[in-house]
C-alpha cells in the first residue's frame, strides 16, 4: 500500500503568510536602508521578512528597533565569503563563512538556526553550488529552487534540477522561492514562500519552515492540498496547467486545469511533487510527498 510523508496536514488555528527570506540593505550591498526595505515589503502585503545581508547578522535587538509595520521580522544573514552562499535563518549570532560549509551548517544547527542553499545555478556555467556538494552536506533544510535576482544575472534563477536530484536520493529537502532583492522596483516581489504560521513570532515562522508547511510561488495561489492514501488533490486559484513529477523529474501527469486529482500506483517512486503553472512566468511548487510503501 502506498502512502505519503508530507507537510500539508495543516494544524488548525494558523493562517497563510507570504514571506521573503532573502533581501539586502545598506548593511551590505543593497541600495536601501533596512527600514525602507521593511516598508516596501509591508506595503506589498507580506507577512514576514528576513534581511539577509552578506556576512552580516541582523539580530533580534536591531529588528526590535525597527518599525515592523505588521511584518514578522526574522534574524538572519547570507553566509557569503569563501564558498557557496547560504541563508542563515534565525539564531543569536553570526554563522561564520568557513571554507568548509558543513562547519557553518553545524554551527547554525547548534544555535537552532536553519540553513538554505542559495541560487545553485548562478554563473555562466550554472555552477555556483554543485550537486556533489549539496549531496555531501548534511543538516540543511532546503535550497532556493527560485531566486529572483539571478533573472538579471548569468545562469538560471531556477534550480529544480538540483532539487529533483536530491529528492531522488531520498533527501527530503524543502524548496524555497526568494527575491534576493538589492534595489527597489524590479527586484521586488518576484518569488515568495506562502507559509502556514501559528502565531506572530519569528519562532512560529521558523517552525513552519522547518516542517515544510509552505509552498514557494512566483504568482500561482494554491487553495488546497488534500491527501488520502495514495491519492493527492491539489486545487489552485489560477494555474492553467499542473504537472505531477517523480524521481529524476519524470512526468507522471499533465493536466490543463486549475486542479489535479492524482493517484500514485508506481511503488518504486521515491517522491511525487507538483508544479502549478500559471500565466506568463508564474508558478507554485508543492513540497515533495515522500512515498511510503507498506504491506
Ligand atoms: Zn547570494
Ligand atoms: Zn543575496
């Protein structure tokens, strides 16, 4: 019998909040002061935000002195020097940019922070972070499957290839979509994480992210995900096509509709995930449903 391990049994009492975990300010190479970045995301109706300046930890006391404008503000940093970039989400001190990034991951986990691997397919050779490194590292929660700013740089802002290669090894890592905004206007509101959050604290957002109770999006809204045995139904507000994929990115179903009812019969699948394609270049991606087979 087939069933799934998945993060979408949403506990009652939460609400959906849209969040960006990757934004730069004048604390590093961003164009605007931290408060101006906060104001912009708040005006766009976001629910949470993390300032992720390069090797600069924006801590709880700095954030307490800002006007949050209704946003939940998360402490954070973009681990940058001497290796592939990673988000440090939460914690109470800077994670050092050690050459051995496993050391950085371990340091983050020791202070209950989380690590996300950033924009793997940045650069003309699409090799900011190799699959070999991502497969070797242990203890990070996910990777940016979409990074907005790479859309105006070399490489690809998408990293679904790396995600599928990790998932097919049985590595249950979450997909994230972030702006990586450095300036106003075109860097803003490109990708976000719609997250089921209980309460108003940074810890509540951290818990939801750690458990995978979110979906990354560039414009498609998922209205419900229901799972029963080997069946999954995904309903969206505005998808025009939904694709169900398994190991190695192999497509199992494609429907030109805003919803899909999918039944898995392949017992050798490691995972299933869904891509919801909307108008233009808008997408929403579900987190993986890891396949469990029992007698
Ligand atoms: Zn970066
Ligand atoms: Zn960045």
